[in-house]
């Protein structure tokens, strides 16, 4: 089974809310809400990938020291196994805006349980609740 490494980040605002983005139509798991991030390019470190993805997807600049690893997800889908480190970021430059037409929401950690998320993202929620509550 193919191993897919993707990286995700919980952007946390001053009110301890977490940003989630809705997967657009036409993509696998369309309509579900997820933490921003994405696949690593060849030779890219996870932090570099997050910095690039946040710039491309949300128009914000993040510095590597502002990315703190929190936990990770390991989930078997039908045709691949996903390994996804989750970072927390509380500092960035710029205003978060949807650059790829995706819907965005700022939610309190407990509210993450009330939205449909990919199976790999769901086990990450308790870690965010513990951290931010």
C-alpha cells in the first residue's frame, strides 16, 4: 500500500479559534472540512511545505520557528496510507483569505466535532481541545 505524507497546520487566532477549510468540489473527500496544508514536494521538509501551502492557499506568510509540531495522524484509506503531522501556528503575517475558492471557518476546538471532517483529521481534534481549552 502506498504511503502518502501530507502536512497540516492548526492556525490559532487570538481568540483560540482554529481555521478549517472546506475541500472543493472535484477533489477527493469534497465538502469535508480540514486543516490547511498539503503534500510535500520532492526534497521538501514538512515546515517548508506548510510555509508554501499557507502562502498559496491562504495568502499568509509563516516563519518556520512559528510552526510547533503537536501530533500526527496515521490512517489507512482504501488505496493508500496517510501519515499527517499536525503543527500549531499562532503567528503569521497577512490576512487569511481563501486563494483557491475554498470556504473557510474559524471554530473553537470543541466545535470541530460538529463539522464533517476526513477520517484522518478526526483523531487530531482531542489534541487541539487539550491544548486550547
